[in-house]
C-alpha cells in the first residue's frame, strides 16, 4: 500500500479464456460496512483510472498514433 491510495489490490489475468482478460480481486472483511464498500469502490476506480491514464500517455508518446476520447486511449490508428 502506498500513497495516495493506501489500498491493496490483487490483480489477475486469464479470466476471459484462461489467457486473455484481466481482473482485480477485492477481499474486504466480512464485517465491512456500506461506507467501507463505497470507499473501496471509489479508491479502486481512481487507481484503475490513474494507471490507464499513465499507460495511455506512454503509448501516445511512443507512437503518436493513438486516438483519445475523454482523456483515455480508445484505440491505436492502423
């Protein structure tokens, strides 16, 4: 866990067909409250957006051919 998110997420792959697809496992305590769940969802969404925003920026810098919509890479031009 590190600032600014302070959350531990467990990533995994192969969820679509054993090879493709990504997922994140969230495992709160059984005593989790509704407020806790709201916080977990909010922080997780921010982490995912932050990661892909950095990744998209890297791809665009590498090839200059990306198409961006609302700040996120949608696809690479052929």
